[in-house]
């Protein structure tokens, strides 16, 4: 069986603001498309690497929320990532905490009001 995760979408109200936020924090570029009337900015996908990809999604059905599904994103340096989150107006919700045998975890509120780990 395959792992259950395939793809994710992070709801946004302002796609320009959100792409600038995530580009700065994670150092990635986005490709954009309109799908079923919704504006999408896709995170990069690197074939052959582990993990899934997703998009920032703007549309009538997308409502940013701190109480919704929690997405965990990968970073090579959690300290640097959290520093950048603060620099661009995000907020740390759960500080860097060790997860034995795995690494570290933290949660932040993005520029759109979403809780992301």
C-alpha cells in the first residue's frame, strides 16, 4: 500500500501576499494556474524525492483558518525557517520542540491566518 498523503492545498485570501511569504520562508518558486475557477500557486515538485507537494489556493471555497487541517512542511533548518516566518509577519504558535528519533517540529501562523507545522 502507498502512504495516504498525495497532495495538499493551503487556503489563501491574497495569493500575491501568500506566494511572497512562502517564497521567502522556504526559498521556493511557484508555478501558477487557474483550475475550476480557483487560482493556484504550486509548490515545486521534485520527482524521485520523498514527500508530496501542494499549492496555495485562492477561491470561494478556500477559507484560511487556524483551526483547520494541519500541514507539516519540510525544511533543512528549522531555526532559519522560524526566523524568516517572524521577519515576514508570521507568528510562532508552537516553538521548536524535539521529536525523538525524527528531528524537530514547530508550528506557525502564516500571513493568511493558517496554522502550519
